């Protein structure tokens, strides 16, 4: 089962950087794909990756992360650039979207100006049974 969780910026706005990272990581460790309103600061994103690497074990294999900035597709007009500049001043880190998912579920997140593709791993494929006659052989009894 695939679970997507939305985290409004207001829920993490008053948290310190470490608490934000822990809240995000705990959600992802629960095998949920997290859509975060806004984005993390560059330092927080770097720290999230660092903490994730430290917590990798047999059950937690890491994260996939993508940040979507609305300003990426802005036209070349002065009016469009001014509008994005004003939004950045008003909204700060809330502008954009961040998608974070566990690496055991999310294979890849692709983005282009018009689409976001979230490619997941089929859970059944990872539990495939070994084929008969592969890798295991029975020991033969010595003949008498």
C-alpha cells in the first residue's frame, strides 16, 4: 500500500532545524511519501541527507528527494520576474514543494517544467521467490 502524507509549512515553521529534520525523517521511516509545503533551507537539506546516511540500516535504506521551485518556469518578462521576486519576499521558504520518500518505495522522482513523475518500486518484485535449481544445491550422500 502506498501512503502519501502532506505536511503544511505551518506545522514545522516554529521548529528548530533538527526538529524539522526528525519530523520529516520519522514520517518517511513510517514508509510514507511526504509532500512538504515549501522547502527546507539548503543547510537543512544537507543536514537531512547527513542524518539519513547515519540512520541507514537493514530496514531503512535511505530517501529520495525532489524540490519543485515555481520560479523555475518563469518567463523572461520583467513582470514575471518581479512577481516571483515579490512572492519570494513574502513567502520565503514556503514557496515550492518538497517531495521526500523512502528509497525502499520510491525508485526515482523525475521533474521537468510541466510534469512530476514519482516512480515507485513494486513491493511484490522485491519478495520474489528464488527460481528452482538456482544458487542452492543439495549435498550428495557418499555412496557405500
